[in-house]
């Protein structure tokens, strides 16, 4: 009879920079500042492209979508990193990753649809 591993994990550890407690406030402020600059800069790019009719070309359409993607990705990762810095809790639950599973399922579905339509 073949025995298999029956253990399961519900979380994993996020190991980051080894920050000394006295430097934690500086790193938190720098990270928060860079996050806010990123989000506000990308929102400004999207707003300018939307307002100026001369920028309604495919290149700027692509640029606005890149800005939106940058906002989305940084809004997922940076708040978790900032929360981990403040609480000293470095674990991430696998249940928090279920959104990635949904994305993979949709990607497989759309790839299957694309293959069937060709």
C-alpha cells in the first residue's frame, strides 16, 4: 500500500527585508510615499488621456491600460506589505490567494474558447 503525504498548509511566510525596529517607521513612510506617488501618477496619466481628445490613439489607449494594471497590481501587494510591516505578521493565508485561482480558471476558459473559435 502506497502512503502519501497527508499534511496540509494553510499559510506561508512572506520574508522581506530585515528591518530593525527603530528603522521601521522610516521604511513604512518611504513605502507608503512611493505607493501614493505610483497610484496618483497613474491616475493622472489615465485622466489626461481621457480628457485630451488628441490622445485618443491606440498608443495612449495601451498606455492607459498599463497605468490601470500598475494601479491594480500595486494596490494588491503594497497594502499587504505595509500591514505586515506594522503588525510583524509575515504569514499570508492561502485563502487570500483564491483570486489568483479564479484568474487562472478564466484564462483557461478564454484560451479554450479561442482555440475552439479558430
